[in-house]
C-alpha cells in the first residue's frame, strides 16, 4: 500500500486433512480470505509453500493454476457471483462450458446438482428471481460442476438471514459427508457446529481458542444510573 508494507499472513503452518470440514474463524482483517485465495491458487505467497494433494502450487505456471482451479477446486463466495443474465441451470453449467463438457451432459449434471440442493423447481429462474439463500445454493451446485475434491467457501453465510444461513451450512455439511474436503472462512460462530476442525486466525497468525476468545470478546456495556 504505497510505501507501507502490509503483511496479510505470517507464520501460518496448517495441515488440512482430506475429507475434513475445516473452518477458519477470524474477524475482518485477520487474513482468512487471503489464506483461502492462496489455497485456491488465486494468489501466490511471497514466502513459503502450499501443497495440495502432494503437489506444490508454487511450481505451477498460470496455465497449470487455471487447470487446477477448474478441475480440483470449487469456489463459493459471500456475494454468490452468479451471472445475472443466466438462469440457475445455466449458471451451474458455466464451469462445465470451460471444461468442454458436451452440452447434453452438462445440462443433465447441472439439473442433478440443482436437485441435490433442493432447487429442481427453480432451475429456469434468474438470480433476481431467487432469494439470497437460494442463490447461495445455486452457487454451491455450481462449485460441484466439475466434481472437485476441494471446496473453498468465503463467508458463505455472510449475506444471508439466520434461517437461510443454517440451510446453507447444512448443505455444506452434506458435501463433506459425501467425501469432499471443505475449507470455510467465516466469522459466523454457528459454522463450528458442523466443523471437524476449527482454526482461529488473528492478525494473520494462528492462535489458540482461548487467545481468540480473549481478544475478540466484547465486554457488555456498563449501565450508569
């Protein structure tokens, strides 16, 4: 940032088990989204190494990283990132277009994925015709389009009401039960209910749960008579 160096992460040493539902807890500015983008191959670390399924991402060129993101990683974002001019079925089909899946095959798979997230009857609705929770479930279906092993979620409940958020959490837990590895960054404490592993992040560093609670606890206001 100009002449100022900002260290988003420092000294991170993590092992994410295959098939786990790992939740990264942290307030805004803690570095959790940066960590997610590094694992997803969207950013590159200035120091250190990232290995996914035995392969170092740092040795991949841009073409190899694009293939990695297309074939091995599914993304779910806080803002859904659905194409507004495409209906739900077409949005789920989109990653398969880039993977050169034949039209009939991708339409069949997209319809099945929408059925799995409970939106079979909304397949021809556009994002503007769907609730926030429904849009996020379309995004979850889209993340599965190319059958990736790793699903990365950036604040997936951040724009949802409590009921819709819980429905999305349950859908993510279902993906883990089906054999996918989930890495979810969030500040929503309810996500810990579904997690197999929880990592606490503050100021770009992993801390213990006790330190995290101490540093993020907000004291109740003192009433003055």
